[in-house]
């Protein structure tokens, strides 16, 4: 027996609609400055229009019919070809930042040297700065397939296909299987996902785990009160929660926020009971990491040592929300002392500059959530750099897709009578709460809101499917009248 999910208060939907519309407006206002940086490209606009036409037409087709085996094969070939094209962009280029660091850690794991990295700007070997799950997963893949660009494309394809499958399952659970198909396809060809396809980045793994958590809570909310969850439910919630905490620790609270947003149908007692069982499993999953950190540091480090550094990166006189080098005076401090030093200076700056802190926090949020350029930026800063003409050509694709998604999300929320859209409203509110409560105060860029993308795509496809169904009903009714 399944139970329909109750609708959230109308004010919540209107608030989310206003949020998405505001972010789309901010993106539009930001466009002239961004275009001045990346430069105008008529070829880039043509490329974006071509992508939009093909992706939109394909998604629209998937909303109408379930694809045949031949159509699925054609879609798969198209998706693979797109990823190979983006892989060609980075051939012979060296990554920077995490995309370079994680393969180094993975190779060290395969060599039996342990999980660490020699952080040059800190002047220190760090053992808990990087969460462990992604480098362990990368090492396991690399042991079989190596760490070449083509190997990373294959690994990310597997991860992204897993996320797409979960999108399909969420659509089916919400009685919107066609929307699930359309959103899954769009996710696999979405520009921000394609820009990450040839790189060693953990965002795809985090998104897959977050989608799994959303699906677990949706299914829990649809169970009758008499149906228990048992140990299988505890595993279903606890394992992805623990893995998410060891992949992208700042996003782990989503495991609770999804449940809290669906408490109206779950019930408080069931929510607490299910949540506590999942939390116990999550603790077991994370226990080896805790023990390892205690052995290394002689201290309890439950997540990573990056929290204090991330707080300083997000809050200092020169902060923008994106990564920046730390003061030379901290260089050589032991890892945990380094983190405490960074945290202390960030808190001191916040207390001494409250107005600047508020202004910076709002600016970080608007720029990170309202603009889409980071995927291109991550490729543009590789060495050797891509040409300015190529960067200009890719910018409309990066920016335009995200901007249209925000606008489409705002419009989609007008169709509040579509049941699945109410669920997406609740899940998206949970996502924005995650950003506001646990994200924006720290280092905060576009990659930290990327997990919202599949939910916004589902929202848009649900609305498009409803419009398509209504139009079909209207056409059939008109034809019946003519025939009569």
C-alpha cells in the first residue's frame, strides 16, 4: 500500500518560486560582466542553440514514449560521443586543484603508502584534509583501468549512469516515469556534468549518493504506517549517509533534511525511529575512518580537517567564496593546528566585520547558485590553457543551460496541481536549506550547489509532461468534436 505525499504549505512553493526567479534574474544581470570576461562568440551561441534543440527535442520525445532498443542504442552512442568530445578538450593538459590531487592520493593508496597528500601551500603532509571515500573508489577503479583521461571518462560515465538510473527510479516512485526518463537523459548531457566528465572530481559520486537518499526517503514516506522499515531500511539510509559524509561532508545533513521535509506523511515517531536506525549504520560505516584518524592524530576527527580552512576561505577580507591561498605565516603548522588557526582568524573577522560578512554571504550565495561557469573555468585553467576563442565558444553552453534551468524551475512551480511537483518542492526546499544552513558560510562555489541540478531537471520535466498531457487531451477533444 502506498500513501500519497501531502502538499506543503502554499507559501513554501511560492517562496521557492521566488527564489528560483531571483536567481535567474541575478544570472541575467551578471551576463554582461561574464561576457566581457569570456568574450562574445556567435559560434558559441549557435552551439548552445544546437545543443538546446537536440537535447530539448530528445527529452520531449522521452516524455511521450518509452524508447525502443534501437533508440536507446542511439541515445547511448550520442551520450558517449559527447563525453569523448569533452575528453578531447583536456588531452595533453594538466589539471589543477582537486582534479590533480585525488589521482595522486589514489596512486599512493595503490602503492600501499596510505591516504595522505603533501600540501605544498601548507608546507605539511596532510592526512585528513581530503575525505576518504572518493580516493578509495578512484584507487579501486585505477587498479583495473588506470588513471588516463579515457579511464576517468569511463568511470564518470558509470557514476553518472548510476545517478541517471536513480533519477528514473525517483520519477517512477512519484508516478511520473516519463519525467524520470527525460530528466535522466538531460542529466547525462547537461553541460556542467559534461565539463566534469574527463576529470577526477567527486561531485558526481556525491550527487548519486544524494539521489539515493532522496529515493529512500520518498519510498519511506509512501509506506503505510503499519509497514516497518527494519534492518534493510536502516542499511538503505545509513550506508549512503556514511559514504556521503566521507565524500562531501558538508552535504551529509541532507540525509536528515529530506526526512524532515517529508515528516508530514512519515510521522514524527517513525521519522525518529527510522532516522536513528540509519544513523547507527552510518556510524558503523564511518568507524574505520574515525579509528584511523585517532591513530594518526591522537584526536577525534569525525569528518575532515578542512572545516576551519574552508571557513577562512569563505570569510576573510579578500574572500569570494572560491578557493584562495592561505597566509604564508601559517605555513608549517601541524594539520590540526593549521585548521584551528584558520578557523580562529575567520571567526575574528566575522565578529569584527558583521556587515561585510552579511554582504559577502549573500554575494557568495547569489553567484554560486545563480551563475553557471565553473565547469568551463575548471578546464580553462588547465595547463596548457585552452584558447580564448574556444573558451568563448563554450561559455554560452555553460551559462545558458543553467540559466534556463532556473527560469524553467520557477515557471514549473506554477503547476502545483501535479503531485510530483509538490515532492520536488519539498526536496528542493531541503536542498536550499542545506546550502543556507551548512554551505554558504564556508568556501562556497558552483560545485557545492551542483546536487540541485537533477532535482531541478525532474521538476522541469514533470511540468513539461503535464503540459504535454494536457495539450494531448485538448487535441483529442477537439478532434472528437470535429469527428462528431
